[in-house]
């Protein structure tokens, strides 16, 4: 296949949905490549070298097949400090390319006048710029190339590229959630905050797994990858200011499937940040400012309600919406209330009309009752009847259900969950 040729779905995506000017890759990438690692960077001149250095420790033969693409970005409301830091990053990237021996390190300037991100845009658009631009430089001739998301404050292991390649070489799913473990904080308060936040993420996925939700996988922006075909089938990266990773992997799962990856681990930063309205940095900052009580955990009962609801639908696919709503009310009146509010009756009738056969119907149901509606249900149940709890009460019963002893403190529970989830 000529270098300029693309599979029809990729060509259609690039024509209709990919970002256009003013962004472009600096230099001339010497592709095509087996894959691309895309790294958004906002005022990260001190952290990005650590990320690049860790990537450079991967085997040279693999590095020769992957483009590493840094998207240096800011909006026009960026602070003076952020602007100066981004200018420094753009000036230093060529030196870092040589210092770390990263022949295929390239970058996109989305920080200079005329290339800045539009108002109210952020990491979602920065990821999208890099991923969309990378599509042109991938090798579609004999395999489905890979797109990998990383962050500029995250360190990877020397087995990173090998594990990702091995995963997609042996599994059929379009997307992957990569194991993660936050790095150590600089002090005990910061460590307590990041431990509690990571425990929250892991307990949530464990609860979803016990409920048999198909969305029981982590959605961490610096720890995800997909095939190029899955990327375009899912509509590409969204432009959200925060939560772009959650919605992206949700969509990839709906169209191509997402599976947990094994064999490596990425190490995100534990730092506090106010750049986005929610997520790791904001949660850590809130806890450091107002105490650990700022982050409470879902009651284990909520995951039981969720599991009973999913099992109910699976056991009664022939039922009409009214019957399923009645059964949902028997599981929990608050579940029934939530489903009424979200228009489940009409949605189920539509699903029945357009999906013949149980397997197809249940797949369509999980496309409607997706990761976002699942999270909304848990919020609704928490607000109505099951207030959130400290981690000792919220995580312990989940570990007991999984057949494991319950450690006495947050750090012990975190290590237990890390082990359970392949870290």
C-alpha cells in the first residue's frame, strides 16, 4: 500500500472528523510507523524529560517503529508562567531528541500565536490533535497500527512498548487499559492523598467487576491505547476539558471492545493540580486543602443494586419496559426512580424494535446503559439513600466478597487491590 493510501474508514475519518489547520507536525516524520505515542504537554518542561527518558529505555528496535509525538499546547488565557514554560519546551525538544536518542520524536506547536487552543478547550483537544495528525504517518500495509496515549508527567517502564504490542498481537479487542501505579509523593500528606484517590479508582472498578458490568476497566488518560481502526470507528478522541479518557474508552468499548492489558505498568504523577475541574490533580488538591474527608467511597450495597439490575435485564430480555421497571423497583425503589427519570421505558422499547436475538439486544442495552449511566446511577443512589463512606467501610466488604482479607489501613487496601488488578 502506498504511503499516502489509507483504509477507507481512516480516509473517511480524516476527511470528516479529524482536526484541520493550523496544527501540523514539526519536521518530516520518517514513517510509516507501527504506532504512535501521543503526549499532550502544558507547562511541563521539567517533567517531560523524565517521560522521554523513560521511553528511551525501551528496546531500540521497537522505538524505531513508533513515532513519539508531543503536543505542546495552551489556550489564549494561559498564564505568563505557562507560556514561558511552553516556549522553553519547544526550544528544548530538538535537544531532547538528541540527548535521549529518540530519532522519531516529533512535536506539534499548539502554543504559539495562531496555533493556541480555542477557549474552553484543553487536554481532550490536545490529545485529539496528536492522534489525528499521527494517523497520516502510520503503516496500514500489513497490520492495524496502534495509537497510544501518555502524559508528560508520567513515567513508563522498559517493557512498555513490548507489552502493548504483545497485547494487541494476541487479543481481538480494539482498545486497552494499561496498568498504572502513581509515583510516590514528596511528603506524607501528599502520599496519603494520592493513595486514597488511587484506592477510590480501584475500588470503583472492583465494584463494577463484581456487578458484572462490561465497563469494569480503568480509564486513565496516561494509560490507554487502541488500534487505529478502533480509534476511527469510535469517532476519535473527544475534545473534553476533563474526563476525555473516560468517554473515549467508553466509546471504544461500544464499537470495538476494551480489555485490560498486562505485562507493564505506567507511573503517573501524584501531584495536585487545578488545571481541570475533576480528576487526579483536582482530587489530590482538594484533599490537601480540606482533608481526606473530601473523598468518600461508594457504599458496597450500590454495586449489589447495579449487579441485580444487570442480571435482571439479562434474565428477562423478552420483558417489556413496564415489566423491567417493576422488577427494578423491587430491587430498589431508587433504581426504579432513576430509570424512570432517564427514560428507560421508551429506550427499551426502541432497543426491542431494532435488535433481534438476546445477544444483540443485550449488547445494545449495554450501549445505552453505558459507563456514564452506570456512574449516574451510583451518584443517584448515593444522593437518595446510601451516603458515601470512609474507605475502611467502602472497600472492606468488596475485598471480602472477592475472598480476600481486609488490611487495616488505606495503604494496605491499596496494595491488595493493586495485586488483584495486575499491578
